[in-house]
């Protein structure tokens, strides 16, 4: 009957494999991202015009729209978001917090319009809330409140000039069809049971002493 036990074990293994989570990595990472300021002369400092958010199938997106070239920036996870320069706490919904700081940005301190610092609460799957956390001495900063700490990616786009921050939506990605694996496992278990019952019926009765 060892082979019947093997069928049962195979079915259980297939069942477990079908339910195992695999996190899609792609180009997302939780490591800090830092890009230095480029030489902006003689073009001057860019203005931050607006901040937009969007939801996609596997990630939530924040887009910082600039009047010209994207300045240097830092993006990293922090225990809590604080205001620049007061260090007062900036309350955000979520269980993890991402800080975005953009350097050499024109602001009212240099005679330009103040940078947007509004709060948005989209309540997306991963991005729960977004709020400005500072506009001081050419550095404009924001805090992102996320559901959990996950991978993110940062890149720039042109025409128009934008800084994009994508935060990955944690999900369970099966390597194959989960329903197919469950069906296969169930079939294996049923087959094992049927064979065991058949063998039991065919076994000759034991002789009595």
C-alpha cells in the first residue's frame, strides 16, 4: 500500500504548491533612491505645478508635474513623516510611510509661486494618503501613507517633465493555475481512495484459527 500513500502525498504537495504565494518583483525595490541635482544653469529652478495620483492593476502611482526639468530627489521609507523644517509630525493613514524630497525647486522664497502642499486621500489598495511635508529653502517634500511597506520604483518622464513614484500592490501571484492545481490534487486523492477501496474488496478473507 506504499504506492497509495505516495499518491496521497503527491496530491497534498500539488495542493500546497498551488496555494503558495510568489511576490512579483519586477523592478520594484524597498531600497532608498537618491538622484543628485543636475546643473540647471542657465535654465533656472523648476516649479512644482501639481501632484496627481492614480491606481493601476499592480501598483499605485504618484506623479509630480514640473514646469521644466525634474530636479534631484530622494525617496525612502521612514518610521514617520515629519514637517520640514519644524519636525512636527505629519499624520497619514497607513502602516508604512514613504518620504519624497525634491531639491532645487523654485518656491515663494525666491519669488516664485508656492509649491503645492495639499493633502489627498485616494484610499487606493496601497496608497492610502498623500500630504505635503515641507517647502523650505528650495526643498519640497511629501509623505506617502501606504497600507504596508512594499517595493517602489522612481523614474522621470519628459514632455511634460514629471517625477513618477510607483508603489507596488502586494499580491499573491501563483506560478500556475491555482484552480488547476486544486483540481489535480483533488483528483489524485479521489483516485487513491477509489483504488484503496477496490483493493480492500478484492482481498481474500483471513482464515480463522
